[in-house]
C-alpha cells in the first residue's frame, strides 16, 4: 500500500523541518512546515502571534492549520511547530 501523510512531532528546534525536507526527498513527495503555513495564513510571525494574541490562540490556529493540511489526503511530510 502507498504511504500517506507523515507528521513529524518533537521538541522545538530538534530538526523536524530538516528531517521533513530530507524524508520528503527520499519519498518523492512534498515537505510542509506547519509554522510556514501559519505565518502565511495569519500574516504574522509565530513570535508576534504569541506576543499579541497569546499561546492559547496560537494553539487554536495551529490545530486548524494542521487539520487543513491533512484534509486533502495528499502524500506529504509535515513538520509541526
């Protein structure tokens, strides 16, 4: 059977984005960085979202963006924030 989406989780700055790029190349699929999607959608950096809107709102946005990224069932590797 064909591999679907792979979601990488882990501590901050542990290399999830780098691993996602390398793994996606090896698997021949797209690499997606959840933080990049959030920044593009919200028009603010992650730090600015935390500062102006708080962690709770950021986590809600993060959950929504991850759900959206998983909806289309495309084959990809997603690095969470």
